[in-house]
C-alpha cells in the first residue's frame, strides 16, 4: 500500500503469478507511486517462485496499458471477456518474463 500524509493513495494485489490489481488515486499519479507498487508486486510474485507474470487491463484503459508496456510488459493477442456486477468489459492479457 502507498500512503501519503497518513492516507492510503494506492495499492496492489497479487495471486500466484498474476498481478490482480494495481491502483493509484488519480491525484497521486505521475509521482512514481505506480512504478514503486508495480515493482513491489513483481517482487512478491518472484518471491512466490514465479518467473512468468500475467495481468489483465481493460482494453479502453490505454494509459494503464502504456504504463505496463513501459515497465517491460507485453500485450498478448489474448482477450478476456468479463461480466462483473452486471457490467461487461474486455481486457487485454499482458505478460512479462523475469530472466
């Protein structure tokens, strides 16, 4: 979790080899918190014994996709269709290999 001035402003979640969630409050983006949280998430995945990482990003979230690509993640040709709480959306599958 990222905390600024005593208030949580970002967090990540991992499960196995997957970065399930990464979020930084919009007013705190562009300060390096996302890069820091991503690095922590990747380190946690490695600590779990994995060298191949996966995450899913909504196809319309071009800023997030660019963020991950800049950090060495690759957009695969796979799409996942999700319906959650009555909302339907598609996500790109991104991967990264730690050598």
